[in-house]
C-alpha cells in the first residue's frame, strides 16, 4: 500500500500533525516496480476557518509518501500562494 500524507506547516487554527489524503493498493511480484501518482486539489488542502467556512490558506505543506504514517520514505513540499 502506498499512502499520501499532508502537513500544513503554519495554519491559523490547530490541524492534525499529518493528514492522510490518498492511498493506492499496489500488488507487485518480487523485483517488480511500478509508478504511483496522486492528484491533489483544493479540497485536499482546505480547512474550516473560525467562521466554519472552507478555506485554503497560503503557506507551505509537507508532502509525505510511504507505506504508513510510521514509514514515510519520500518527502517534499507544496507551496500555496
């Protein structure tokens, strides 16, 4: 299983440390490889503000990929302006 997690580095309100935003089940034979991709949209980045409205705040999001939240093997960042 491949899992995609996001972390908002600086949010105006408290958010989870990391949030699961996608996953794919991948079945491979020994030695076999494949590419896995995820599409992220505004709904993946949004949060409820203090007035209970959906907003996407500008800032930096950490993007993490692994087999679980305890086994994150790839890391990157996404900047929202």
